[in-house]
C-alpha cells in the first residue's frame, strides 16, 4: 500500500513540474538590439578626431554611448634612459715580433742512418725423426727470424737383389730351382709371397753392388736369365725451413748436431 502511494505522488509531482514549465512566465524579456532606445556601442576607430584645443569639455558618463565616445588618454611618454657609458677595454699589448727559428743544416754525413739487414732462407735436413728436428729447432731458435717444418717421402736404398724372373706357376718355379741345384748353384729360394716377385727364384741380397754383379754373372754363365735390381724402401723424412740474417747462415749449420744434415737455399716464406 505504501509503495503504491509513493508511486502516485511521484506521478503527480512530475505533472506539476511539466505544467509549470509550459505555462509559467518569468516576467523578463530579452532586449532586442534593433530597438531605438538601446544604446549602440562604438569602437575607438569609429570616433571622430578630438578638437585641436588643449581643453576638452567635460563629458557626462550618464549613457553608455557617451562613455564609449570618450578617447582614451595617450600613453605617458617615457623618457629614454641615457645609454650607459662603457669604458673601452685596454688594447692588448702587441706580441713581440716572431723570430723565425732556423734549423741548423744537417749534413748528410752526420745524419743518423739505420742499416737494412738482409736475410736468407735455408732448408735444413733431412732429419730422420721429429725428435731430431725439434732438437735442432731449439738449438737455433735464438738466431732465426721464423721457421717451419715439413715432411717429405724419400726412397732409400736397402741393397741389391739378384733373382730369376717369376714363372707362371709355382711348379715351374720349383722346376727352375731344381735345375739350379743340378748346376751346382746354391743359396737360393723360391718366392711364394704375393707380389711382383711371386714364383720367382731369389739368388741373394747384397749391400755392395759389386758383389751383386758378381753373383748375377755367375748365374748367367750357368745358363740362367739372372737379373739384378736395387731394393728401395719409401720412408718419411723431415725438413726445417728457417729465415736467418745473412751473416748468421754459417753458424746455423754448425749448431745442428744431427749427422748427415745439409743446409741449402730455398724459397722464402
């Protein structure tokens, strides 16, 4: 019941406010600027110039138009301040005249000179092992500018062999060996290992080539095609390339203690 009563009161209040807004009159009316009794404002630029006489008649400020027609007083003339007198700075004293320093001429005979050292490149070797090479490199390190090591493969002679050429089969090689035996030729054996000398008859290995030739001629005289060839073996060797001053070349070779080492000129690096 109370809620319904409040609802009705709110509706009635809204109706009363709406009626007052529609029918009420505040009693004031905005002034129309086009009406004749409304004073008109004028800008200062639209006012006539004041008369030349120094005295001006008093003007009543009863109306806004009269107040607007009163010229504003000119701004008070300000007397420019006298410029401050700045005392001139004293001129700096003139520097003493420069005396051109003349360098004493240097004679070409007394001018310091730096002699240019010449260098040479040597190859030391061959060294049979890296241990020998490292020992030599340490011994001459103080007299070398730079150094490098390199490895090469070399063929070394391991003696001379005398033999009969290889046969097509092992039976033919054994038959050839029996004929040697019949001729009184001893100290031989049939090669059975795989390789270029397989099924050949070996007649001896000699360090002296003269002894090898003697054995070959003996077998050839007995009627067999004996041959003689050098037995070689490929082994690695090491070389030491160094760059040394030209005057130190002779001392380098004497500093290497490994026997059989030579020193020869090589390309620089």
